[in-house]
C-alpha cells in the first residue's frame, strides 16, 4: 500500500522553480561556460552575455541543487554536471532538456486542455525545429544503446533474420540487433529528415552493409519486405488508437509467415494508474502532441489479435508485447 504524502512533499511537487532553473541554465549553456576550472559570476556572465548580479542568483540556486560547487567567489561544475551538461561531453544530455524547455508554454495550457478537451498543439516541436529534433535523437541514441542489446537478446533470434525497425529514429535498435546477431540485416524506416541522423550513426557503427534506410511515412507508404521481425519502438504514443490499430494491421501484411511483430512502448497498466512515470508521460503527450496518447498493454495485444497475429504475449510488463504471424499450412 502506498503511503500518504506529507505537506512538505505536496509543496515540493507543486514547486516547479528548480525545474525551470535547471532548464534555463542548460539553455544558456552555463555548465559549458564553467568547463575546466572554476570561474567567478562575472567571468561566466562575460562568456554567456548575461547580467552578473541576476546570474549570481541563478548560480547560487544551482549550488544548492548540487549541480554546481562554490568556493569563495568561484563556481565550478559538479561531477555529474561536468559529465552530462557540458556540451562537448560525449555523455551530454542537454539537448533533451532544451526540448523540455521548448515545451514549457504548452504545459501552461494544461488547464485549458483539461477543461475543453481541445489540444493547443498542431505540430510537434520536432517539425517546427528540425535541428533540435536531430540533437534530441542523438541524445536518445546514446541513452538507448544501453537497453537495445538487452531487448535483442530477449527475443532469442537465430539465422539470417530480416529486421524492420519501423520509425527507428537514429537506428539505435537496428544497430544493437546487428551487433548481437551477426547474420541479421536491418532496414530503418523513418522520415527523410530523421534518416539524416540515422545515416551518421549507422556509419559510425560501421554497419552500412547490413543496415539500409527507407524514407517515408509509415502510415501511407509501402514498408518493403517481407521481414522476419518488425520492431515498433516508442512510436505508438504519437498516434491515435485508430492509427495504431491500422498500422499493426499493415505490418502484418509485410511480415513473412512465422514472422514476429515486437512492440516496445510506455504502456499504462490495465487500470491506468501506473507505472507512475507513464501516467505523467501521458499528460505530457496530451499537451505536447496533436493527437498522441499512452495506451494499455491490452490495447496493443488487441490490435495484434485483430490483425491476425497468434501467440500474442507480454514479454515485459507495461513495456514489450509480441505477436507471431502463423506459418502457412
């Protein structure tokens, strides 16, 4: 049984101050300005063209948040900030935080959206700011490299498998599957702008001979194939229930007999109140997309069953669902 929140915790949930302080610091690239050695507020202000007295307030708050350290009049990055928030770091995640800052005004319309049921967003920020979208894909690629091999191994594939990574983004999963299974070849299907990032990551992995790129809109264009495995990873929540149902049916026709559809997403449990992070993510999708939503595992399984898949199973609770296209007699 979950415990009751204290009043202090309720206030902590209600205060968005620290969130905006961090997002602003990342957007202003304060952590990169502090790279290397500690600096005074005046030195940082000169580097980022800021007003020193007001910048000092922000820097002091970042110290209290354990993102910066202060000795005398000089500020320096904490180890975690130096690793993840300095732009030149190979572990930089700041672009993902900049995306959240770009969505800030959308969150301000949450009450209006809840009261009216009407969304205020007509295009995702990736469409309005393709450069930011590409940067975020690169961050998600670095994060996803940790989970991709684990997913690939869980499927226990063998032989010369043909994989379609549908809406595959930077090709993170396609690369992971190729690295786990030497005989596997993959196709990454995504929008042309996205595939410019994919092409770079595939080349960096040295897998150009095994991973092909196919540009298009997966709702309206042909997918190629037939494939032995189709992976749909984190694309459901950008679309409507009806669109997802239609897409699962479309995928069925592009699979070879005995082929599998694997759907990985942020699913809600059957009562819709968990996992906790996903319930908040569902609200995020509400205010930041034109038509997306978070769905239950049972929804995905019903789409598969309706399309003709058999052996529909939940491989990982509220995360991964699989269906098999029966072999012809």
